[in-house]
């Protein structure tokens, strides 16, 4: 395999365990915008692929596959007292405070990559502001050369704009960059950018879901160093 000089990570489901981070938060948020009405909460949850009874996301949930803006647009009909801009502000502010469950201890892993001379980036379909807040909370934002959300001016995945922007900013060849993510959107974006797509199982997608689009599917990003060493 080509020598790898950079890694772009998805955020939710990759750096952070998706279910552990977002399911309790989503249950509380949906109930709040439903005004405490369980029937309305169930209806709202179904629109974004969230089961209020089980407190779980469906694998094809809008929250997993789409940008934060698309999630906001789906929720807006249930919040007629808010403009879409006001709803997005509320959604992003709420998301900023969601406690993040690290998929693996991130600081030592990322510092290890930096020691090897790798350039690192984050490309997420979340908005940039809460994404930066989550990375700050984990104490790792300074380890990245590039952080982009769907609203950073490069578009969202599965389009490759964020990834190509990382390559351009760092001066790296796309073929020498890993795109690591937990969804087919991440992996399709990686392929479209000419990068090496690597799947991880800390989101809701199965290995069978990811394998057709990935160079390899790993249990989590903690397995990356050993896999990279085996490619050398």
C-alpha cells in the first residue's frame, strides 16, 4: 500500500462512540421539543430514525446519514414557534453540551500519530462549532491540522469536498491519506476523494454494511497503528 502521510477522521461514531454519546441526549432533546408529550415524541423520533421506547437510533437514521442542517430541516415542522435559523442555533447549542464518550483513549493515540509525522483532520456532518467544542472537551483539538463541519464551506459527506480541502491545506496527495469513518457516507466520500477508506465499528453500521466500501473494517480506531504497521 502507498505510504500513509495523513488521516482524516469522522467524528461521531469514529472518534466518539455513537450510541454511548448520543442516544440518551436524543431521547431528552426529542421529549423536550415534544413538550413532554410521549405520543408526539414518538412521532418526532420516527422522523429522524430514533426509537423513543428503545432509546436507540436505526442504522439508517437521518442523524447518522445526513448533515446537522438536514436533521434540523426534518425537525422544523415540529417547532413552528422557531425559525429554521433559531432551531439550528438551539440544536447546535444543545449538541455542544452533549457528553462525548471516546471510542478509545484519544490523546495518546493521536499523539502517537503526530509523533510519526502524520497530519490529522476531522471531517464531520455535524456543524463546525459543536464539533470544535467536542474536540476541545476531549482535550484534542490542538492535535488536528484541519477541522471541518458541513457548514465550513466544503459541503458534507458523501461528497468529497471536506477531504479534498484537507489534502489541499496540508499539501498531501489524496492517495496517501486514510479516511476513517463508521458510515458508508464516510467511506464513499473517501473513495470519491481518492483516499484510502477505512471503516470502524463504533457507530451503528455493521461490518457487512461497510466492507463493500472499505479497504479494511476495524473494530475501532485503536486498531489503526497495528494495521498501518502491517502495511509497511
